[in-house]
C-alpha cells in the first residue's frame, strides 16, 4: 500500500518537495546575501528613507514566513480533495478494498505517507526560519508573538500541517465528494488558525504588575493590557520566556485535534464499510 500511495500521489509529493526546496533556498538567501545587501543599503542611503524602506529586510522575511504558516490550508485541501475525497467519489477506494486491502490498512497508508512528508519538510523549513529570524534581529520589525513568527519558530508549524491532514481526511470521509471536502477542509482549518490566533494569549497564565508609578514592560514582552486604575499603574503581559510554554500548549492542542480527527476517520470508515 505504501508503494501504491507513493506511485498514485507522486506528483503531489514532487510538488511538495519543490515547494520545500524553493522556500529553503529563499530563506537561505535572505539569511545570507539578502541580509548583507540590506545592511549595505542602510549604510549607503542615509536621507533616502523611502528608498531604503523598499528593501526592508523584515518585509522580505515576512512573505515566506506568512506563506509557510499557511501551508496547513493547502494540506487540508489536498487531503480532502485529492488524497481521500477523489478516490471515494470515483470508486477507486472501493476497488482497492476488493483486491485484498482492508479499508483500515488503506486509510493508514493514505495518512502515513503524507504525514511523513509534511513532518520532514515542515521541520526543515522551521529550522531554516528559526536560524534566519534569530540571526538578523537588528534588521527586522516583527516580534516573537507576531502570528507567523510564533507558528514558524517551533513544532506548531508541523502540528498545524498534521492537524490539517487529519481534518481534511475526516471531512472527505463524511462528505465523500471531492470539491465539498476540499472547500470544507479549507474552511475548517482557516477557522482553527483564526481561533488559535485570537485566543493564543490565554493558553498560559499572564504576568500582571502593579505600581504607584508608571513603568515599562520588560524588553521583548508581549503587552496585552495596561493603564491607570484605582490610583495604580497596572500592566498585563507575557514575557519572552513564555514563548515555549505558549507554543507547546498550542502544539498540544493541534496534535490532540489531529488525533481525534484521525480516530474519527477510522470510526467513520469502519461504520460505512461494516
């Protein structure tokens, strides 16, 4: 079954490999030659701020970062449309089940091959982004809590892709129509990303400081609230040290959702063919 899945979806795997390679090359160039060129321009064009802003390194890094953090949408569409939905709609899956391949084994192979591909590719892209983001902080305008930076700097990037794969698969088994599963997968994963982005600050307890005098938050802190209340200055924030706590909690939420959807997929498949 593994060989059959590789042969059937070799085009998608080649496209994924090309996407990973292109983003890696883009990020390597930005981290090396691109950063050096930005520093050279900044030193040579004093008084020409508009011209220098056009070559803003932070803006250049943002584009591959945003693209990378939204790959889960493409994974969900692929899982719902091409990986599962199309085979159910065309009857290819039922043909495979009559050739000595059990439905559970068929689904396991369908999930295992792309899961390995997105894990390996996502890990390589995450490591490249981390290296570049950390090495050239003096040129960048974003912060660690910026949505795409937060996702791309750790295993949540891979967790989003695995969650999208499981969500798309479950929806394809429920809807059994290619276009319907593709659209539903996109919509559900978009809802997941927006929801987690909206409630991310609540995934870990915040720090609240009160003082009789005005004060600034620590360097690198994610300020959530602040003001003068009851004669005292109050500030609520996440220090930079909370990054990994927040990130790992979000990763855990995504992996739990992926596990639930995977279990649900096997349950739906067993009920439909039982």
